């Protein structure tokens, strides 16, 4: 088997961290950006469906259209806030 690469940490401690070497490991900023995009898309869809179902009955998947619109707005604003803070 190949020898795993060593990761250097503060204090000149040389150790192997298998979690950071995993293929599905996302750095904190990358996961924040991914969640921001996901929340924004889901929120925009929920907000659009909610607002359209307030005026056209029967589009909100059997739920209260005001509830769908409010939850969509919350998800949308959360996603926008996450994406805004990624660049800092």
C-alpha cells in the first residue's frame, strides 16, 4: 500500500489526518458556499411556489401557501446571507 501523505500542523507536529485526505472532505468555506447555493435555490423555488399558490389555488403541494412562501423566504435569505459572507 502507498504511504499516506503527511500534513503539517502548527507547532511543527507532523501527523496524518485521514479525514482531511478523504475524497468527500469539503473545506469549511467550500461547504458554506455549497450550502448557500443550495438554500438560495430551494428558497427561491419555495418562494415562487408559495406566492403563485396564494393567487392560484392548489399549487402548494397540499400545504398552506402562506407557510410555503414564508419558509421559502427564510431559506432564500439564509442562502443569500451565507453566500455574502463567503468572500470575507
